[in-house]
């Protein structure tokens, strides 16, 4: 005898141009404009960082162009007492969370002091090792559950990371301990050169939630309203001890980093096609359709460029950290062994 | 004062720290109802409830990584790696995240995490169950690596480790978990980064930790020399000063450890001794260690594990140099 013992399904959320959009406006009108402005600032940041890298002011930069709706929408849904766990491409998320632009530049310019102050925003510094940060998202969510707090944590991760063990362990632990965790996959279709079709045989990444007894859902990641809707829904569940895995479908319009050449592994045609779905373009069209586009927004691109340029200049004018800082913060209280070593290295550095 | 063996001292330290600070939680594989496979957490779940002491899913990286997340939210987790040979699955989280969170955030965030693991060989256990990984963790930067050798040090150092606002890897010598009991003074404080002079002597300095300390003591009785035995207790950052002072006095030194020779922490100790005491040295530093082979299945372990006989030969070599 055989019988079905389990079946699951995954839903996808879209808003723009669907019946869900009927009860427009579903956030306050001014919020739409604010969101667009943030997206534009993030876009200009990306372009500026790219040019600074070409000028040799930044060693390596990971562009987020095309993923602004994912990052800004997800963080828009977050409350101040919630937490954010980034991966490494979340510059737009940092911007929406309120991290000062000059400090974000400072970190990309190789100075960790750019990450100082993030604790005021309940936001962790970047985690570069792909997928490993998901366990911190799980741990924070478990802690919230244990403390019976009413907040939640959102952790970013990418399509490639869903092959990592830590990703799966994080989902499993979250399910077991009713973690207040939302895992937000930006499926931008490529892990450097590896297309999602070769990364996994799963039809969706969201369905990986099913194996861990938690909710999974898919969202159009280039539709900022859909992202907000999905993330709000997920956070609501997470606050009640039901962790959620969101897969946001998006596309990396630029290279993986400034060290990458994506023409080696993907067609220009595909990139051009996705440019048609550029989240800024789509949101602008939406605002136009709903009569919210105005001259101020039209002029904001130049304004955003100015804001970003000023921040970049501030970062460029910052002094590099001094020798002493090499040894700072390794421990809370510097061990004698390290104090001695610091003195020895300092002598060498001064000669 | 009560008498405890080493594993009982672990249990007492955990209990007293959990009592003192309700942010201290203990978890790991079989740590809850079962009290851990070595019973180190015995009774803690009954006493403090399932949210303070519990068995977690079977995933070492998951245990360490979630503990980092919980630390960032104000908890003070003490997690158990069932055997240190399985701790490598958590190595990445410990080395690249636990140890770096403070520096990465320029002091904004800290990870007051203690990772406990029974370590070491000589108990005829299965493959992967007898590893001595202290050198790996010592080379991770930003960690404290602690190995006690007595019930008193176990109790006092584990409490200190849990109280520390930085991550600690606390390796427990499982061969001597139940080897002997000792009067344990709960009020006694033992500082991290401070070596213990086990036995004073004039002729040679013998450095050993964990389950090698009793071997060192036995060996010292078999040579016609006055052996000074030093137990560093904190492997990293090690109290090299106490060791160097001793070698300046004795002029001779031997390191005895279970881990393989190349890249073992004995290599570091040996370098530090020659860097600091060359003018007092009468002989090159002797190392008695395991060979550079994987820990064997147990029919071969007697050849692998340093024992009294090899320690005595080592002492004789360094004394007769």
C-alpha cells in the first residue's frame, strides 16, 4: 500500500498591475515617493561606487543594481526594534535602514570603522562568507522567541547560498525553536557565474522551506510593493514564532563584483531583457499610472547624485585608520601577549 | 568544599554560572534530558528548564552559528561539541564569525560564547573521537583556548570563560574526566592567560596540558632530576612569560602534547623559548608528541599517544644533551 503523506505548494506574490493593486493606495502616499527617492539614492550610490572603484578609490565593489526593490522593500517593512542581518550585497538595504552613506562608502573603501554604529540600528555588519550568516539570523530569532519579545529579524541571503549547509541548518533550527526569523533570498539568478538552473534541481528556492516545516513563499522581487507585502506578511508570522523563507525573484544587472566579467557566462540579450524589468523603471511607471509622478521626483535623480557625491567626498576625506587600530577590538581587554606583539610591530612600523 | 572529578567540576561550574546569570544557557547534542553523552550537563534541564538547557538538532555548525546569533541578542551560550573531532564542522562559524564580530563591528557587538568540547585520546574510542585540535583554534585569532587539567582549574576556568565577553573554546581532557577527585574551592578564582606551576624544579622545564599533566608528573618521578612542570591552562593567549622565566632558571625545556608534532602548539612554545631564553639554554627544546599521522583506530593508539615511557625518554634526551 502507498498513500500520500505530505504535499506542499508555494505561492507567488505580485502587486503591480494585478487585482491586489485595487485597494491603492495601501501605504501612505508620501511613502511611495520616499521609497522611490531611496531607490534612486541606492542606484546612484551603486554608480558612484563603481566609478570610485575604476578610479582606484575602492578595491572591490559588489553592485546591487537591479535589486533595489528587494532590499528597500524588505527593510521598509521592518520596524526599528526588528533586526537586520545582511549578506554582502545589501548596500541598498543599509541605506533604507538608515546607515549613513559616507559610512557605507568608508567600509567599501577598506575601513571597518564604516560599520561602527550599526548596533544603533539593530543591524549586523556585512557577512561575506556565503550563507553562513543565516545561522545568525536563526540565532537572533531563537533569542527573540526565548525572550518572548514581539520583534523579528530579517536575514538576507542569495540563491547560491541555498546550497550551503549553514542555510539548511538555519532553516531547521528556526523551525524547531519557533524563531522570529525571516530569511530573504534574493534570487538574482547567478552565483557569480553559476546559473540557478545548475545550482539546484528545485523548481523554486522557496520550496526548500517545506522540508523544514516552515512557510515559504515567492515574490516578484522587482515589484517593490509585492516585496513590502510579502515581507510584512512574513514578519507578522515571524513575530508569532513562525519563521518564513521568502524567495524574491530578481536579477543582478551588473557583474558579481568589479572583479568579475559577466559577459563570460551570460548573454547580453538576457541582461537587456531584464533591464526592461528594472525595479526603478517599473516603480516609476507605477507612480505615473497612479498620478503620483511629479516634477520633484523627475528632478530627484540629480539631487540623489549630489547627495551621493557629497557622501563619497566625505568618505574620501576621512583619514585612514592608524596602526594602533590594527590591534583594537580583537578582544575586549587586550591580552598581554597581544600588547607585547603590538609594541614590537609598532617599533618595526616606525623604523 | 566538595570533592569533584573533572566532569563533575564542569557540571558544577555550569550550574553555578546558570544560577548566577539567567542569560547563561547550555545546549548541544543530547545535552538536555540525557545530560550529554559524558553527563557534563546532567540535571541542568531539570533544574533550569528547557529554555536554559536543551538538546539541539544534530548540526555542529548550526549549534555554534545560532549561539553567535543568541549572543548578539544578549545571551551567554555555553554550547557543547559532543567530541572535539566533530567541532571542525563548527570551525568556520567560530573562526570567521565568533572571533571577528567585535573587530568587524569596531566594538559594537560581542560574542560571549563558550564552546565546550571533550578532547584527546587514549580511551579506545571510535575514529574522530580522540582528536586534539587546540592548535587549530589557537591559530584562529580572537579566541581564548582553554584546557584545564584538574577539577579545581576546570571549575574556576570554566566560570571565568563563561563570564568572559569574548568567545572561548574550552577543551576538556576526557581521558581524565573521572580519573581523580579533588577538593574544589568554589570561591577560588583562576585567571585566564595564567599558567600554573604544577611542580617546582631546577633542572628542566616540562610543559604539558590536559591529560598530559598526570603523564608529566609520573615521568618526572622516573628521572634523576628536579623537574619543573608547567601547565599553561590557557593555550592561547599563552602565558609564555612563566615558561620563559622557568627556562631561564633551568636552561632546558620539553613540551609534551597529544596533538601531532608539526604545527602543534609545542612548535610555538619551542620558538618562543628560543626567542627569549637562548642565552640561558643548555639544550634544544625537546618535543614529545603524537606523530604526524591521523589518530589511528585504537589497536594502534598506544604507539600514537605520548605516554610515561616516551616522556621519560624525552626528559633524558634533554637532560643529557
